[in-house]
C-alpha cells in the first residue's frame, strides 16, 4: 500500500513538472512567433512597396526622357544644317530611324513658323507613315505610307488647312519659350489622345523659327505600364496634378464618350477613385483603402523628374498579395505548435507512468541479479517492498536503472545489427568493400543489380578487371591515391563499366579501414549513380560553348560591317576634292571606327558585355592620328595605364566623345607646331564614378573651337547629356576637358 502511494506521488510530481515546463515553452514560442510575424508584416510589406515604387519611377523616368533625347538630336541637326526644304526632307528620314530606335515614341515632327511641316508616325500595327505640309500641298497635311527604304508609297490621308502653329504642341513651346511638355491633345490624323515634349527652334534674330516635337500616345503609356510587373492584382495609375487620368496599366477609360478627360476621382474603378481621393486629401504616400473587392495597399507619390511634368503616380495592390503568404505561414505554425502541445501532454502521461511504476517494483532486485548470468532474458523487474528506507529504495532504483541500461544496450546492439543489415541490403546505393590489392570482398544487392553481376561473379574478382575496366589509366591512379592519402575519407567521381559494357558515372565516398598497426585492412565505399547529371552537364557545356561562339560571331560581323562602311567612305574620299567635304567624311569615318573598335574588343575577349576602355582608347588614338595627322606634324597620344571596364552602351557613347575630343585636338590645337602631345586619362573610384580627361599642350581645344563650332561640338554636348555626365574645361599650359559620370553596371542595367 505504501509503495503504491509513493509510486502515485512520484508519478504525479513528474507529470506536473513536465507539464509546467512544456506549457512555459509553448507559451514562449507562441509569443515569440507572434511578435516575429507582426514585425515581419510591419517591415517587409513597406520595404517591398518602396522597392516596387522605386523600380516603377525609374522605368517611367527613362521612358519620359525619350522625347527630350530625340528633340535634342533633331535640334542639333537643324542647328548644323540651315533650315531649308532639303534639310527638312533629310530630317524626316532621321525621324523614321529615331522611331525605330525609340519604340515608345509615336510621332516625331518639326513645324516651322512659315507653315512648313514634316512628321514621321508609328501606327498601332508597327508600320511607319510620313506627313508633310507645304505650299506644294496647298496648305493641306498629306499622310503617306512608306516602303522599306522610307520612300513615299501611297497617300493614305489628307488633313485640310493644317496649320502647325495652331497645334497645342507648337503653342506650348512658343508660350514657354523653352523645351516643355504639352497638355493632352488629340492627333489630327486619328484623333488619339497624346502628350508631347517640344523644343523651340531659334533663328539668328532670336525669334522662334519653328518647333521640334516628339509625342507619346496615352495608349502607348498604358501599354508600357502594363508590362511593369508588380503583383498579380496590382495596377499603376498616372494622373496630372489636377487629378485627370493620364494612363493606367489596366487600360481604364481616359476619355469619356463625350470626348472629355476623366478625373481619377470619378473613375469607374472604385480602387482608383478611392486612392486618388485619399492622396489628394491627406497627401500620404502609403495607405490602405477598402472597396467591395477587399483591402488594397496604395503607394503614391509625386513625379517631377522630367522637366515641366507634374504627375501623380499610384501603385494599387491587393493587400492579400503581400500578406497571404504570411497569414498561411502563421496558421500552419500555430496548428503545428498546438498539435505538438497535445502530443506532449499524451507523451508526458505515458512517460510519467512508465518512470514511476517500475521504481516501486524493483526494490528487492539488487541481491538476485548476477552479472555472470545476465542476458536479454534476465528478469530485471524488482518485487514490491513493504517496508524499506528511502536510501535503500534509492540504491535499488539506481542499480535497477543500471541493469536496465545494460540490458537495453544488449537489445539495441542486436537491433542495430539487424537494422544495419536491412539498410545495406535494401538501400538504393552501391555499397562495396575491397581489399588493398583491389579484390572485391562485398557488394550489396543493389550494386550487383546495377552492374549486372551475380554475387559469385563479382565477389572475389579484382575491381580493375570488372567495374573499373574502362581502359582509362586514371582509374588505377585514383585507387592508388586512396591508399596513399593520410585522411580516412576520399570523395570523387569516375567512370565505371557494367557487365553489358554500358559506361556509367559514379560519385564515390571511400573510407579507409585500418588495422591497429595503421596498415590498410580494406576500403569501404558508397557510390551513387550520377550518369544523368554528368550527361546533362556535358550537354549544357556544349550548348554554352555554341552560344559564346554565336555571340562572338555577332560582334565580329557588326565590326566587319562597320569597317566596310568606313572603307566605302575611304574610297569616296579619293573622289572628292573639296577640303570641307573631305574633312566631314573623315569625321564620319572616324566616328564609325570608334564604334567598330568596341565590337572588335568584344569579339576578341571572353567578356561580351564590357570593354577595357584603356585598350579601346589606344586603338582609337592610332586611327585618329592616321586619319588627321599631317606629314608636317608629329603628334603623340599617351593613354594612362589601367583597366577600366565600361558597359557596351556607355562605351559606344563615351567612344564617340573621345573620338571628337582627340580629333579636335589633332586638327586645331597645334596649328603652327610640328610637335604636340595629347594625354588621355581614365580612372574609376570606389563608387563606380568614371573620370575621363583629354589634355593637350597646344593652343587649346577651346580656342580652336571659337573659330569652328560644328557637329562635333554639338555631338559632344548631346552625348554628354546622354551619359548624364558633368563636363569641365581647364586651360593651363594647353587645354584639358574632364568628364565625370556614373558607371552603369550589368546588374543595374537589367533590373531597370
């Protein structure tokens, strides 16, 4: 009776102690996980919204800068060539090439104060049209389709009494007296809504002679926004400062049936109307809104990165897109924790009974147990003791526990032997043992089946005569290396051969088993079939090699085509006697060669996306000296040593700038001297800012350019803007021109 009471008391203490420990641990885990989930929701969602908004703003800025870039090029062209019927016709062909280069642009045009007008237009199907208005057209705008050579084909449309000076884009530039953006207007040819970037043209009297314009249709902006991936249910909305809708990624109606602009506050889409209302009311950049379709997260902001554009950007995303995964994770985790708690209660009840009951029954056992007769069949359960001190019961308990562990060890050893045998016999891996001289002493059933041998055929044979009999002498060397190595393990892969002659690849893990004197007793090996992986790797390597060859061939052909163009220009030079024309063709040839050298360096290197610009400048300098250096001058070009790698797009732009700077220095910096020195220095700092300095010890590039300011100077200005670079001129014992710009990396380029 006493033992029963003590057993129940001990059992209760164990049970409740374990329950308290488990409960404390469970509650702590719940609190920690709840706090972690809340913190993750509060930090990751805003961070993700900010990253998405930053990506959208960057892409939109790059797109909306397109009109400024195109207008700068066209304005520079008209500044170089006097405005005439011929120059306008030539500029119209340039418009078509620009449409091919800038997919976001819809119409590129120039309108003159005298009524002359030229345009190039991209249709929705991708085809091109041109339009012109002159005295020859009777004041009407004629729209023509063009062939592959951009020549007039068929007149498709005629707009009567077209006056460019009365168009919104023309009036906006005249009113602003500078480059500016127009309000939304409708094309006269198809009545589609659009906005345009416009730049005035000035004559020598300081009056506006005309306007160059590049327009983007609102549908084109919609299409652009729809291609920006945010989340499955997200949308991007752009409004003007007044709230009028400008574009949307979900192709919402921007114009009412009556031809009026739709304000975002009155949008048919509830989430759009709510987001615009909240932003215009509170000016918050991040907030939640609710509609019949649920909760939405909104990231809003002002967009004024492009001159004269004051827009509002809204990124509207279903809240579930951000939190659904976290909610599911939390529910699953809570379910698992609760299940673990219930299981713990059950296990605790079982353990408490199994721990307490045997203790009270083993008190008489100590004198009856003999190590000599101990076995798995020995009875270690002690009888009940009616009267015994606590010390005796404790001693018997400890002794019984020791006996129990000993008996369990015997049992575990027997179980382990059986489990080890079952594992070896049934595992889907090759398990093999062989002697130091290569004789196979064991192979599991899977290995026998894999190689196609019976146990009688393989066991006792030499490994070099069977599975390693591939004819490769390296197999013997591998076996020798395993025996000579100091470590006990060797991992590697090699080719094996099956009984039917099939070549297979095995990944081996070998362990050397040594005798007490340190000599090798046998080698234990576990092998895994990796034939499929090896064959896939070989196929992938061949495919990668083919693609590298193809990319190199592309750069080679581009370089050859550019060299052919330069050669044709060189042949034409022999047919021209006018010095000015000769100089112009030489400059064109030099610019083409500057681009050709980029592709030459790319196809001759193993990296196809970046150019070593120091090597490039050396090649370019030699070409310029051969083109422009006269017999009575001796000019040298020195390039500072270094390895500045420039991404291909920036390399072509920077190469054209260097070409212009060195060419100008060779032609104009040493008018009355036989000797001259030009130095080119290019460096890169730790923040990927590239500094390029072109210096000469002559009269100076700036003084020479006072006498002549032509296409080269304008091209340098336009290309510098394209690089978003700063330019500085220093006059000290000659002239130095220094450009500084942020280097574009491949990662930044392809994540924009």
